[in-house]
C-alpha cells in the first residue's frame, strides 16, 4: 500500500514536470526571439527615415524604390514572426502601458487633453502582448475649452 501511494505521487510529480517543461518550451518558442526583434526595431526606424529623406529628393527613382522595398520586406519578415507595428492615431487616448510621452503640445481645435498629438516613433509588440518598444508620442495638455452655450436670442423676451 505504501508503494502504491509513492508510485501515485511519482506519477503526479512526473506529470507536473512534463506540464512545466511543455509550458517553458512554448514560452521559449513564442518569445525566444525577443532580443533579436528588439534589436531590429531601430533598423526599422532607420529604414523609415531613409525612405522619408529620399522621397521628394533628386535621387534616382530606383534608389527610392529599393529603400521602400527593403523597409517593406523587413516589416513583413518581422510580422511573420509576431512583431507588430503600432502607430496610434492623433486623438487616441494616451495609454502609459502602450505609449511613452516624449513631449507635450498645447491643445488645438478639437483636441482633448491627454490624447496623442503626434507620433515621434511607432511602437512594436511581440505576439500582441510583449512590448518591444512603446510608441513614442506627443501628448496634448491644457484645459479643455468649454463650448459657449448656444446663443439664446429670442428666449425670455
């Protein structure tokens, strides 16, 4: 009887060890490339900057086309491995878990305080949950302007 309970305990321990091993392998499979992906994020920034500086310049069209194709193929390769680029739209609510405030901007017409004014650098995530880099953004600050009440002409006369 003692041997049977010892065997049962061993089976349970072996099952738990197998589950931990499987879980760890899945984690390594999904996130093992995180250091490489994190190091490629600045390369994407540089390719984007290159394309931006070549557009509208007097370089041969083939050079611009090659830079754009290189940027697109890099982005596609990263996406195949679970890396997603995030460009928050202007006016999106600032989220400190996804965004890094790089500067503040005074409110402009129609803007709300605490919303994204512009994107300095896009953010990147791995499999939608691991942030490789938060989007670096400007944030609108200031007091929201109260809309004046509609003109009450003709009322109370």
